[in-house]
């Protein structure tokens, strides 16, 4: 809840100084001089928000000013977006309307402010719990003006930078939804610095101790890394200078979140993350040669100094990423045997990598430009044209297409198409045209016949075969991964479902009329009970599809036992549509959003979720289900990520207060060298040193390496960590980790 009070002279001066800094940044851009329009928008927003404060206590107008600065300095947007950022909360928080904005600032600014206002319920408000619907509204605005999404990303970035003033349960919710949708969205739009910062901030608030630990380790090796960078880059600098290039070489340190993610996915400690440092070369190309040729010339010069890794060349110049990213990545071995990644870019490529979509507009040369990002935006708008009724399903589909690797394939004529990794021939058909996807019968890949479920590989040449008599089948949904294909299929099935339901209802009503002497509601209720269906629409669909015949309807609705079960006064009536007849009662309001987990309430009041299997010591949160059950999840559990992003008002911060009374069954995985007696050492450590009970064991050995899974009873994470440290002292053991079954 925002507070309201008069501003002091010092605060007014702070506000004015912040606005002048915004104008200074804007004056250095390539955009036209529309300073008066920006001053007008600021004065209007300042007056509208006057006296209002954020939870931190600072004047609320400082937030729109910060968002506007991000828009111009970190995304590269112009006066329209700056004004929209200054005004983005006016309609929602004050008595002013979109029409007022339109009359004062024009149609375009009003359209963007309207799009931002549609995303109802600011994320810090109590009403902003069902975020999936807000995300859907946000994504749908892409078809109106992409700047709505860009300003929203700037808004989210500033809110994440100031998240410390929020309660812990709000931090979990906001960080979770940021990691789930906003960071991938920034990635897809090519805003890599913003994507990286959003990931880091989300990680910081969800895992503060791990964040602090990794950050401290990065800072501890910083000086050594910089010394290595200077020595490594020195011969490259000399080479490029001799080639006559104007350039800069930068050291890029891996982000804290990226390091943690690699530690988790690769199951390695911090010390074994070898690519913490990367080198970036940004040069001004000569006009006499193409950018692509010059990137490869620099590659050739570098590989004369350092030996390249043949399997780690990434050419995103010949085929840019779907978000417009262009660069040549190579990995070389330094003089001391360390592998180092080098990114080679022109200044234009670098600006595209830093500012994504906004820079893409700058370098467009005409309406006929058809880059990867143009095609992605076009496909996205088409996929968004028919959104799902289920907002969470819609957002999940879209989100899954934001943060994936890509493969490049070819049409029969040799045109390159970029598809997400894991895409199938069916996805490819829908990518070319929704009508082609709906009628496709199969595909030829590299001139060989393949099924629609065939997963595309880099370099495949794909030809789609079709027939007007072919129509989608339910199993097709399992064969596609792209948002466009899934959206088109769901739209088709919904149309068919509606058609079958309507046809089935007509057949049912005609059959009731033929009976003549029985009420429609009674007949409907008895048919639902006979076929064990819940709603009328389910029955109608089954009739329309021919799965239920009405030949014996007379026998079903006239059976004598109905009279013994019900009278005309108390026979229950069917509910309409697809809504359940007995909706679940809403949970009680006013409960505190913090809970303490004790030995007494675990398993009774609070349920430990099976999906992530938390135990005392894990960072956890609570989710209050509609039936009143409190489910405990690990903060980084995939299910918890969805819950945080969609049901924020039901999220509770949780802490442990247990006394090693209750033990928990955990599964651990051990890998190592298969040497006689190793397993006995492991078991001796567990049973003799830690007195841990063993529930089950499964060991396999292959080519001198063994891998085993052991189910053990432990009290908490501390006991598990101590066990792992002791097992790792056995020299033949390579890794030991906890896994969720």
C-alpha cells in the first residue's frame, strides 16, 4: 500500500535532479529533439502522483522516472516510450483516464499506456495473485505495439532493483514470476544485459545465501582473472592493431546465476566451472569487405596465436538467432592450458546484442527486411491471435518457446528456417502456414519419408506433404513444441468440440421431444448418472461424436428405480455448461503470509510436496491450495515456479523449526571408479559413522565406472551435507548428490 504525504524541499530537488538526468541521457541519443513533450509528460505525472510514496518511503514519481531512464539508456527507446514510461501508472492509480492521455499526448502514447493499464493489478498489490491472466494480457499487447512489452520490462527491472523493501513472501512471488516469464521474454527480445540482471536479482531473492557465497567467490578471484585476461589478450591486441582495425577487447565475467545454474546442471563445485571468464572483441569493420568475411579474418588471426576447439565454434553470423543475435563464438586454449571463449562482433552486432529489438529497428533498411526477429514477431502475433481460455496453459506454452536453443533447417528450395530445438516436422508445417499444418500427412527429410513426429536436426532439408482430406488428431498435440502449432491445434479442437457439443445437444433435445411425457432436466440428470458424466456439455459432446447412442434412451430415463431414489421435489438438477456443481470453498482471508514448520505440524497441517520432496534445511515456501491444504515446496521447484508466477496471493514464506525428531526418506546418487571394496566403504560411512538407516540400494557397473542409487533416512539437509562430505573423502568417489524421484 502506497503512503501519501507532502514532499519536502529536499525531495522536490531530488525529483527535479533525477528528471534533468533523464533529459541529459535523452540528449545524447540519435532521436529527434522532443524535450518539451517529455517535460509535459513529467509535469503531468508528477502532479498526478504528488504526495504518493512507495513502501520504501521515497516519492512514487521516482519510479516512473527510473523506468523512463531504463527505456532510453538501457533499451534505446525514444520520446514516445519515455513519455509512456512516465505516465504508465497514471490511469491505474489516479482519476485520469486513457482518453485524458489521448487528448493531451496523442494516440500512440495513449495506446501504450492503455496496453500497460490492461495488465491489471500491479504486481505489489494484493489483487495481483492470478498473474497468468496478467501475463496473457501483456503478451497480447505485442500485436498492438511491441513497446508496451519493452516498457513493461523496464518497469519490472526497476521493481526488481528495489525489491528489498517488500515482505519476504512478496519477494518470493515477484522473483519467481520474473524468472519464469520476464527474464526469458527479455532474452527472446535480445535484451541480454536486462535478461542477465533479472536472472541474478531473481536468484538473489530466492537463494540469498547461495547468491552471497558465489558472489564472494567471484570477487575473490577477480584480480587473478583480470591479470589472466590482460596476458591472454595482449597478443590478440597486437595482431588486430597490425591488421589496422579499430577495436576494443573486453572481459566478460559469468553472472552469479549463470555460474550457479552450471554448478547445478553439471553437478560440479564452483572451482570446476572453467568458463567464468570470456573475451569479447568488438570492432569497426572496413567498408571494403563484408562484416562476415572480416569476422572470419579475425578468427583466422586468433587461431594463429591459440589453438581452437574444433567442436566449439558457433557461427551466428551466417544464421542469426531468432532474437536477432549475430556473432562468431570460438573457444581456444590459452598458454597455460585453459579453455577460453572468444566472442567476435562488429559494433552493429554488439548494439543488437545489448539492445535487441530497439537496435533492430535502427538498422532496418526497408519494409522488405525479413530478419529472424521479424519472422519471430510475425509468428508470435499469429500464435497470440487465438489465445487459450486457460490463461496458465497459454502462458506455459508461450514461455516454453522463449528460452530454448535453436536448429537451422532448409526448405526444398534451400531457404534457411530457424526452429526451436526439439521441433518436429509438424511444427515446421505449421511454421510455414497454419493451413498446411492442419492438412499435412507426413514429411520428407533429406528425401526420406518421415512421420510428423520426427524431430528436426541441424541441416535437415524438409519437405511437407499434405492432403485436403487430412485433419488434426488429438495425438498431434504430443508431436509439437512451438507456440504457433499448439495454439493452432487447440483452436481447431475447440472449434470441433463446440461443433460436436451443439450437434449433440440438438440430437438430445430431439430425442426428448420424441419421448413426449418426460421433463428435459430429469432426462438429462438420469443420462448423466447412467454414463457417469459430470456436466451436460460432456454428454452432448459424446452424443455429437457418436460415442453415445440414443436408441436406448427411453429405457434409461424411465427405469423404475429412479422413483425409489428421487421424488419430483428433491431430484437434483444438473449444472449448466462445464462448471462443477459443487465449487470448492475459498480459503479464509486475513491469514498471515508466513508459516513455521515444526515436528508437530508436518504431515498434518502442512503437506510436504512429492514433486520436490523438501526436508528441513531446504529453502521452502508454502502454497495454500483451494481446498485449504498448505503444500510445502522447495523455492526452486519447477511446480513452485509456476505457483509463484500464477497464484501470488496464495504463496507463504516458510521457515523450519524442527528438532531432529522425524526422519525423511531421501534418494542419493553416487558415481565413481568401480574398485573392489568401494561400496563397503560407502556403507560403512553411512551405517557406522552416521548411524543412518538404509531403505533400498541399486548399483550398476559399466566399463570400470559404477553408479548407484541409495534410499536413506535422514533428519535434515545438514545431516545429508555432512554425509556427502564424508563419502567424498573416499578417493574413488567422483560425485554424490541428492535426487528427487
